[in-house]
C-alpha cells in the first residue's frame, strides 16, 4: 500500500526495512537507482546489519542550492 501523507526519505527507508522484516529475511542484497539509492543509503544507516551488499546507480550528491533548483524544476 502507498505510504500515508507525504512520506519522506526516512519513511521510505523505514518501509524498506519493514518489508525485509515482513518477508522474514535476515540480510539482503539491494540495488537502488537515483532516489532509490538515496533511500537505500538511508536504510543502511538505520539498520546496517540488515544489508549484505548494496549497489547504487545515479546517486545524486548536490549542494543545497542544486537541491533547491532540482526541487523547483523536477516535477513542475
């Protein structure tokens, strides 16, 4: 089900960890692209013991100004 309200990156990270729990998995290999990569890095920070390997693609590292510009123009 969709997460309620306006979920944050932290909410999506917690949902990923909850999914791992719901599936009864101890440790997982995970791949994330773009915002999925940001979500997975956040999940790893919250529960590093749950991830065996992590692969990332398109991980954006921006300055606050770049984030502002992206946020204003990504989905007009």
